[in-house]
């Protein structure tokens, strides 16, 4: 499991890069943000609930308490906050700027993990984080900026990064005695409750169409079901700081997927940024595997 952990956490991060393009396609078809988020999180809760029913892994049969259950539901709101803040940010700042701000979750999550576990990240992980941030600026096509940036938009995108960092830490540290799917279901339930509360006015007023439900289910699979299951199962097997670095694969994935699905142009500077991010992700994992061999 430990050897497979970087692969599946990386695939989970790549999966997080898919919904951005799906959101754009859904918006072109007239789907409203509030109902789309509602059906996305509702679909995730239902899909995971059905899987749990077939597997028979009910919560009362596992070594857990009501306190832990409510703690995981509360932790799940971080994912709901991430989507809410990010969508609000996209209304005020360019996508490239919002993407760069969202990737601040890399160092925020590492810092949060260092505080929680009272252990500093290694020099190799610090170098990787710096490379990730540098590659993110290039991959997002941030420069040159030819327009004034909204302070409120920057604040929303930074709050999305803080929420994303919390999501990574919660999936790694909370409820590890539970079955991973049970843990993921509780996290999605918390996110669904938050989305329902925050977007209630738009959910009630906007019409629900077949397109809303269709794109909601697809977004649920790529943005919650697969990545949160992957994070819940494999994130605890990773060393401190490796998970946040792997999560940065979301940005190059979103660029490649947008190129394939939406036909968006990609220049050589963005390609260079993607290569830097991939190198920063591979470096701590490859060198980290060599160090134990040298010690032996």
C-alpha cells in the first residue's frame, strides 16, 4: 500500500483537475452554479451511500463514536468551502490568477501538517514546494498581468486554498480507524450540508434540468468520489509534506484537460511550468525511496 500511495494520491489530484472544464461546459449549456454544486454533492453522498449499503460497512459496526462521526462531517465542510470560494473568485479575477492562488494550498497544507505533527518538513520537500509554486505561475500563464486585480477576488481564491489545505490534512489525519469509504461518505455529507445551506436561495429559485443532474453526477465522480476515496485510503501512508506536493498535479491536469475538451491554447511557457511541477512531484518520491536504501 505504501508503494502505491503516491500513484493513487497523484491520480486523485489529477481527477480534481477535470471538474473545471466540466463546469465551463455545463455553464455554456445554461446550468446555474448553485443547483450544479447541490446535485454534485448530493450525487456523491448517494453514490457512496449505495456502495456502503452493498458492502455492509455500516458505521455502528466499526470502532467509532458519535464525536468522531460529527468531527468528520464538520471536516467535510472544508471541501464545500473550497468549491464555494473558488466559484466566487472566478467571477472577480482571471482563471490563471485564481489557479495560482489555489495552489498556495501546497505550502499551506505542509505548514498546517508541520504544526499539527510538530515536525518540520525536510529540505527536499521545501525545495519541491518552491519548484511547484514557480511552475504554477508559469503553467497558469500568470504573466504578464494587464489588468487590475480585485482584492476581494484574491481573498476568495486564497480562502479556497486554505480550505483545500484543510481538506488534505483532514483526509490524512481524521478517522483513520474507519473504513475509507465510510470516512469519505461522512466528509461528502458534511460538504453537502454546507453547500445546501450556503446556496439555498439559488437552489430553490433556479430550475433543475436534466443537464444539471447529468453534469452534477459527472462532477461528483471526478471532484469528490474518486479523489476523496484515494486521499482517504492512501494519504495516511505518505510522509509529511508529500501529499500536498502530489496535489499540485491538479493544475497541469486541468490545463491538459482544458486543451483537450475545450480547445484552449497552451503556449511553451505553460508547458515549461507543467514540466517543472511534474519534476517537483517526482523528485521527493524518487529521492525519498533512495535514501532508505543508502541507510541500509
